[in-house]
């Protein structure tokens, strides 16, 4: 790509300092996925108003959807908007689930301050080799890298797996030492998407495998751990969607208390995508059903944006504990 840009020129930061503080401080940095203007505006407003550091992240699919050049300017705009609001919250632009060296390199070159290389589906040694290659390229440019061990079930854009495989704690020290990653995503029972658990009548959500998390923490003291698939699948939104023509019966996610417990431990980054999608869909469905003559996108997307601000503020304050930590 001809127009290489470094993240520091966009006003972004990498994850080093914010993770160091989060691990020591018993809270997690929120990583919110976005694809469009309204989502990004809501993330900035909510994080500025709660004074929370934030990771804005895009998947490969989101990057294709939004256009890579547009994305870079959106991220720069997010920093400018926060500054105009009188805030200096740290903002990280992160690639979620990078699936190749080339994609990670392209993101580093176009201004991302952090990338994930997800080699978790590969044989162990291949995961190490691919991750190390990305780390070598990214670290030479001060860009942070997230790796993954263990496979999450569910669907996240193009990444999908039918069954999960828990992270094996015996592998984590070796993986981190050999790759040099800055953070590690693990699998302890969360999954991507809005249907995380198939519950039968009367069953409740099974607890996350905190025993695995504790063992990983014992083996890698003070090392930043990342939790993917961490939406709670807010039932109020599922009900609104179903009430206004949708079909999302049985959608269920990770209870907030469990996420709070994870955030207080070595988990210092929590990924949330589905809850944002649900909030937008619920409010758009409700608005259009109640206002059938309306055709101005600012009206229904504005409703969705307001709801996203409420949701993100709640997450920062009551779930992740990142409010006031910027
Ligand atoms: P959710 O589907 O639970 O929001 O998870 C998102 C995620 O992990 C993005 O990588």
C-alpha cells in the first residue's frame, strides 16, 4: 500500500500502558466492535462520558464493509471527537481475528495500533510460527499483538467453529515465550454470537471455567488475558426484537456477574460485539414498527445510537469496571 501511516500520527495508542494498569487495577478494557458511523459515535460518547479507555475493533469483514481508508479516517475522527469533547481517553484501533500475516501487516501499515492473529485453529507449532511472524513485524512498529490458544464455538463474521476447545494451561507459558505476544485470548466457555448456550427448559447458564483461568493466571502472573465472546445477550433487546417481527428465541449469553468476576482477575480485555448488534436491531425494529411513515435514517439510527450509548456506559460502569480509569 502506498500510503503507509503510523498509529501515533492518528492520535491512537497501543495496548501496553492501558493493559498494565488494567491488570494491576482489577478491571478490564472494553473492546467494542464497530462497522459504521453511529456505532463509533456511540462508543466515543459513552467512553468519554464514563472516562474509560477503549479499544475500537474491526474484524476482517468489518474492514471490507467499511473500506480500509475510510476506517483509518474514522479512527482518527474518533480521537478528534473525544479531544473536542475535552477528553484524553486512550483509544486503540485493533484488528479482531486477523487470519493471515498479510492482513495483519496491512492493518499495521494502515494505522492500527494493535492486531490479533488468530492461529487457534492451527496445529500448535504452526500457531506459534504464524503468531511470531506477526509479532516480529508489528513490534518493529510498536504495534501490540494478541494471540489465541483454545477455540471458541460460535460465529463471528467469517470465523466460525461448531465446538469449543478449552485452552490448555500447560501450553500458555511456552506459547507466550516463543511468540512474544502482548496478550493472550483464551477459551474458558464463552462463545461468539447471540446463541451461546443451548439451554433446555429450566436449565441455567453453565459457569465459565474459572479454574482454567486461575491456572493460567498462576502460570503467567500479571500477563494480560483476553476474553472473547463476552456479550451478555441482553434479554430486554431479545424481547424487543421478538416483539417487533424478529425471531431470536433462545438467544442467551454470559451473565454479567461472571464477566465482572473475570474482569477483576487477569482478564484485562473483554470483547463485545453481539450486544451492540442486538441494541441497534431492537431499536430500529421498534422505531420502524411504531413509525411506519418514517423514512429518515437519522431517526431510527439515532434511536439506535442513543441506546448504544446507554448500553456501553452500563458495561463500563457495572461490568468491566473501566469507568473513571482513563
Ligand atoms: P460476542 O459475540 O459475545 O459479542 O463476542 C464478540 C467477540 O468476541 C469479538 O471478537
